[in-house]
């Protein structure tokens, strides 16, 4: 099939799990690749571009109850306790990401932003057709959210220098897997900001 345009129809920016821990020293409970915090900071430029272009922004937060009843199988692998409510690293990094009053917020208990959340209802209300993903982790929450979006027939795009994985190798492997599902899915911040600007100008 022919490669699709970067943005098809109505886009929505999903800011996946950019939480305070991304900008704090210490152990977040999940392995992170070198340069992870830099990529999260760079995501701010994409959020700003979305705001400028009138593109809806949805902040997604992984958060778990303190009695740990909703971790499920998440602690069976390489991850320790993470994203527990009441911990300093768990809140969404709203200030760092420049949240505006009209932005949306969706909490989640699992990796995918679709699983057990209101995401699908929200996206239908926004008449979304293209999902643009930034945040973490490339090989976990970003990848799984991308796949669920793909299976929901959304055009999915991931901003390669605004996501970060559990390792550099896992980050790249996940990007490769997403590109396999949708050709042209993996873009740089510069690429997606340009596409957002072009869409805004076309609408004026």
C-alpha cells in the first residue's frame, strides 16, 4: 500500500507518561536509556507546536494505588515499584510540558493508554484520525499504545527523538516494530513540527 501522509485528517497528540520522575535524580523503578530526560524535554517542543496548530493534546499518566492491587503482572519482569500514587515522581510533568487549560488528561493502570481507560471515547469525540505519540517508554507504554491505536485503524506516528526506552537497543527495536506496522510512522521532532505547521497554514 502507498505510504500515507504524515497527518491524515484530524490529529491528536498523546503525551505518554511524561511524569515528574523523568526530570528527577534517583531510581524511577524502571530502567531508562541514556539521554531519556533530554528526549522528554524535547517533547515540549512538540506539545508547543500542537498548541500553536490547534491540535488537541492528551496527557496520559500511569498511576497505581498504594495497596498495589492494580499492578497485575507488571512486577513479574524487570520493573520494580513505579508510578505509585503519592510518590514525588508520579505526577504528570504538566509544568515542564506546558499544559494549557484546554488539554485533556487520561490516567491508566496498564501500559497501553487504551486498556481500561476512556481514551477511545475521548478520541471518538475529538474525531481523531492521526495519533502522534511522544513520551515513555518507547518499548513498553508507547509501543503498546501505538499497537492498540493501529488495531483501532488510527494513523499512528511516533516522534523518535521525543520518546525514550528502557535501553537504547530496546528503544530502536520498538521504533523498528512500529515502522513495520505503518510505513512512515517514525518521525523526528522537526518532521512532525513541520507537518503540524503545514496543516495549520492549510486550514487558515
